[in-house]
């Protein structure tokens, strides 16, 4: 029997909890820690050792997986007081699976390299259900050697592993991909709200969206939450807003003006300000409904035709 690599897991939230469970079920000797200790208890039942601190996980893990909220949380966890970088040994590897900025990944990798610790930048697509079934899609930025070393852990959590390039490329893909996802969610919210204003049944709308040639599993997956008015968090809205801001920051740094994403961000800001930040991302529909009820500054109240703008050359 092959002895599996000692593995640590930090960040046992909505995603990290089930992901760590799959690492334990795959037979890795697992040590876990979470800032809020109660979330670690389920892992104990699966044979994981629950550490008293993040540093303790670092000191016993050859491979350490992190799944925390954002750039600040990750930097705090690795380099803050009692952080894991001080406790890990040269040659050890951190797989960060959180959604963070590409620049955070390259900076963290450079600081870790000074200590001889390797970083694999591996955010994931897929929400709580694929996290539970071990069917996530990882987008990896790492050297081929580092990726080969952590492939067994990734395979325990993911259905597919995409190699995107060096550290930073995984996060660049994740940020660009989540721009599509959040845009689709905002448009779905608008489409269902528009349909409802015209007397359409949202369930019937989802049947149509699910059948026609631009279908996506997202229409029914997220649309059915609107039908049921069920906004329990799977992908918390505050993380979607964070991801939109990552996309905006990357676009500004690249000198790009992404106007659609700026509009989508406003919907998410409004939903967060209205108190929906800890609910599922689909709760953005509340912000869309609120704008539908507000006075329309452009006078598009549905009773008059919009002015026709002639775009032909000789107009
Ligand atoms: N949910 C999804 O569908 C989904 C899908 C793909 C990617 N993601 C990304 O995956 C990451 C985690 O998402 P999630 O949905 O699992 O979020 P979550 O439930 O909010 O979990 C966040 C985790 O980070 C920990 N954390 C936050 N700040 C910390 C700090 N300063 N030090 C140590 N630990 C800290 C939290 O600890 P506490 O328990 O103490 O708060 C918790 O374990 C995010 O980057 C998110 O954007 C989420």
C-alpha cells in the first residue's frame, strides 16, 4: 500500500468543508483547522486530525490546501502572526484554491519562494454541489513539477484539472470566468423580472431557457432558486461582488474599460447594501426588482417607445 502525503486543509467554509471531506475520504492523512472551530468537527468524524492553530497544520503538512475568502484572508493566513509560512518546511507546497487576484498569487509565490515553499495557484469553478461530489473544475497556475506533486489531492476534489500556465494564470482564468458567471446571473435576474412584469410564469420561462440553443445548466440551477424564493447561500453574494471587483481591478491594470461588468457590479453593490450579502448570489434579483420599482430616470416606463437612433452612415 502506498503511503499518502501528509496533507493539511485550512478554511472549512461552504466550499472548503466538503472539499476537505473528499481529501479525507481519498485516504490522505489529513490535519485541518478553521478560524471558527465548530466547522472542523465534521472532519474529525471522517478521521481528520483537528489542529489547534493554522501554524500547527503548517508544521505537519507536506502539502497544505487553503480555501479562504479573499486576498487579505490568504495573506493573513500565510504571513500574519502565527501564519503557516513560518511553520512549513522548505520543499513543502501550498495549494491555494480560494478565488484571489492574480497579482496576489504572484506576490505570495515570490515571498514563499524565499523560504523554499512552493505555491500552486488553483482556484475552482463549481459550487457547493460539485464540491460535495468531488466534481469541481480546477484552473491551475503552477510549474509542471509542482502540479504533478499535488495532482493526487486535486483529483480527490476535482473532475477536471486545467493547466493554465505559471502561478497567476489559474487566478487570471478564474477571475475572467467568474465575470461570465456573474454576468449570466445578473442577466437571468433581469430576464425573470422582465418576464414577470409581462405576466410570464418564471417556471415556464426556465423550461424555455433550458430547451433553446443557448441553454446553460445555470438557467435552471439558479433560476429555480428565484421560483422558490430560496436564497440560502451556495455561492455567497459577497464573494460574487469580490470577484467582480477583482475583474474590474485586473481590467483597470490592463487599461481596459469593461463597461458591462461595471453595470453588473452596481446590481451586486445594491443587493449587498440592501442586506443580501450573505445570501446566495441569486439574491441579486432583489436589487433588479428594486430598480424596476424605482422612478426611471430615463423615462423608459414601458408606455412609450424608446427614441429610434439611426446608426446608418448617411443619417
Ligand atoms: N461558494 C462557492 O460557490 C464558491 C465557488 C468557487 C469558488 N469560491 C471561492 O472559494 C472561497 C471560499 O468560498 P466559500 O463559499 O467556502 O466561503 P465561506 O463559506 O465564506 O468560507 C470562507 C472561509 O475562509 C475563512 N477565513 C476568512 N477569513 C479568514 C482569515 N483571516 N483567516 C483564516 N480563515 C479565514 C473562513 O473562516 P470562518 O469559518 O471562521 O469564517 C471560512 O472557513 C472564496 O474565495 C470564494 O470566492 C466559492
